[in-house]
């Protein structure tokens, strides 16, 4: 189930997600970008996880910055 992260690290050099990137499902700040061919989807950590299983079957890249959420808890 977690194979996607290992495969997707190759495309992790894409631009980082910013506060302007919003979840396609709820509009919260996006922490996960999913590439599917030429197009990309943005998700917050919550929806990224929720859709991960289905998206992993079609995704060509996976950029996950949700680890930054845990760090920001210290602020
Ligand atoms: Zn969301």
C-alpha cells in the first residue's frame, strides 16, 4: 500500500507547495500534490490520505509535504 511514496520520490523535485495551493476537496491548504499524467490534483493531508488508495492506482507522481504539519505543532 505504501509503494507509491517510494516510486514518487523521483518527482519530488517539483516546486514546493505554498499557502496558495488549496485542497481540491475542501479548500484547506494543500500538503499533497498528485500528478496524473499532465494534470495534477491538490489535497490537504486529510483528503490526500482518504483518496490515496484510489489515486495510487493512477498517479504518475506523488508529492507529500504533510510532514510539515507535524512540525508546525511546535510553533
Ligand atoms: Zn481537504
